[in-house]
C-alpha cells in the first residue's frame, strides 16, 4: 500500500516537474541546470506528501527532515550523473534520459525513505538504542 501511495504522490509531483523541465529547457536552459532547480522544488513538495500520505510518519520533524535532505542529495547526484553519462558522454536526448532518470531515482528514493527517512518505528533505528 505504501508503494501505491508513493507512486501516487510521485506521479503528481514528477509529471508536473517533468513538463516544467521540458518547458525550461525549451526556453534555453541547460538540462542539468533545469533538473537542479526543479529537483529542489519537487523534493520540497514531496516531503509533505511522503511524510503525511505515503508513510504516515510522525517522528521528529528536524531529524526526519535532515535524513530526507540527505536521501535526496544522493538521489540528486544519481540524477545528475545519469545526465552526464547518457547526455554529455553518450549523446542521448536529454528528454528521454531525464524521463527514465525520474523512475530510477524514484525507486532509489522509495527504498531510502522506507528504510532510512520514514522508518515504521517512527524514529531511525540507530536513535532507539
């Protein structure tokens, strides 16, 4: 059920972000700059949806927020590296690479959120010791 709620929250935010990405790159911004700006906006919106809807988490907001930023930093680096490798190095169209990257990063983030950011216990396992 969490995966379904995650997909719903993600679909809403990622579809909007992807169309904004296409518009911003069409207007002339580089793919990596566009992805960077929209990633931050989408991540901020996603925190609220994932914390309340997907994982129904009520743990410490500051600690959870810090873990969320860390997980998204890794997701951002993954997305950025995919653009560098497949667009800059291999010459694939950035639109397709970014569309696929959304799903790759989303899979990574679901696992990171479930295990690290919003654990079922309400707090991270290390903190309970």
